[in-house]
C-alpha cells in the first residue's frame, strides 16, 4: 500500500478546500481502514467550504472533510470481529464516548463528547479513511455504491420525518435540498394526508413535485403563509419538518404550525436568529424536536427497510457523478450553492463511476436490497 494518499483538506481558516497528499491513516486495535469507493457532498460540506459562522466555531484546520461514503474494508485492528477485509461498508459518522449520561440512556446520537467524521476528525474525502469498527455499517454487496454513499443524509431525513406519527397528518417541509426531498418521499410512504413544501430554487421545486409533494410554494413569488392557510382551510399544518436553516423559512413554518402542532428542526442556520418564542411555541402549545444525526442504530435499520421496500426512490435525487478531483469538487459545491443539483457523488475510480452510471440506466425502478 502506498504511504501517501490524496485527500480534500480544510487547510486553513478561510473559505475553500484543497486536495493535498497526506499520510494514509493508521488504525488502532478496534478500528478499520476503509478504501473509499464513492463519497457524496453534504450541506455541511458547503458550510465548511464557505467558512460561515458555524464552521468557524466548530472546525479546527487542518482537517480532511466529508462524512458520506461507501467503501471497502482493507484492514482491521486485532480486536475487531464485526467486519473483515473485503466487506462493503458505510459509517455512522458520529463517534460517541459510550460513557456519558446520554450514551448510557439510549441517546448516544446526542453524546456530550461526540466526534464527527469530517468535522471534528479526518473524513472521507480521501482515498482511505480510518474509524472505529463499531461505527461500520455493513452494506449488501450488490448495493449501488452511490446509494451506500448517501445513507447518512437519508438517515437524517428518516430520523427527522419519523420522529412523530405522520399518519393522516398535514405536513410542511421547508427547504427542498436532498434531505428535504427525501423527507417528502418518506412522509408520503408514512401515510401523510398532504405534504406542502417551500423552496426558492426552480430545480428543487420541480424535484419536490416529482417526490410527491401535494403543492410546492416559492416564498419569493407568493405569500407562503396565506397560500398554505388557504389550502388547509385556515387550519395550518400538523407537522413542520424544517430542513432549510433559513430564518424566514423557519418563521413561516412556525406561523403555519397548528396549535398543538409538532416541529422537527434539522436545518442549521449560518448564524443565530431571532425567534418569537411566545407566539410561535408557548401560546401554541407546540412540541419542538431538535434533530441531530441519526438514532444509533434504530434509524439505520429504518433506512434499510425503506430502501429495501422500494417505498422511497433515491436514484432520481442523485443527479451528478464526478471523479474525485479538486475542480470537480468545486463544481459540485457551486451546483449545491446554486440549488441546481440533487446529490453530487464523487468516485475515486473512473471505471467505477462509468459502471455506476451504466447500472443506474439499467436498474428498474423500485429495485430493493436486503
């Protein structure tokens, strides 16, 4: 094995990322070393690229970014028994301590001492990645590698959407990036009566309609609160799934939430925002749930079941396939910032990328994996 590898590095406290040649990571007795086959770009990576207020408060350069991937185990520590070299894996990117109060009471996804792959420690935008074996998620050998790479954000959408019962409920999804689009599909599969969505980018508006939204409204063109109140006979919505992190979308979402409604918040604002706590939550008797990551490992099993059933189609949301190169990464970031893409997947090998695109063209809709 070569001593060096290519990796996308946040090298300094400034906007942008760059590919560098760095040491291949070593592993401890309970770790695995994975050869990355494909990795996808996340909204968090866009925050890190932009070096916004959140990133400045969290990221400590230099660090290799990225946390969504599928790859092959090439080496395991001497104490590892759960996976072997050759296994096809993804990873739960939240590495937890196992000893804090949250970890010991079934809430390890909000561990006090969490270390996140690609945020707090080196990530998957690299040829190789090392992490604890207990965080490895074993994929079916024939799962498309691009599907494997998006299970992390898929899990975010599952955790958010299934955090409450949606059966026969009216739902509002604010923000139709990939996770918002997945939330629409999951809400439909979960039996929601109606699913409204708000989004400003034309590409995402059309994708939201394709994903099964009852109606999609552009807040730059219409009064979203008036339109959805009209559509719901003045009642508003039972459930708010906030995916945008945009202050105005958050305000609109809470304005539309029924008294006694439920709000799940996943979107990350780039900076602190003002909020009418009294009128939007207290007097409404609203229940508000912050969503961080995925429940370990309940969400992963729920995600596997949804993918296996064919109830949620992910192929239409994977819109760009690029080789792992600095210019291609920049292009993916620009597409995301412009709202002109779904999921952007980066492949470490050109032959694998071409094979993935060919197999996608040949794959029947609804194909499932165990």
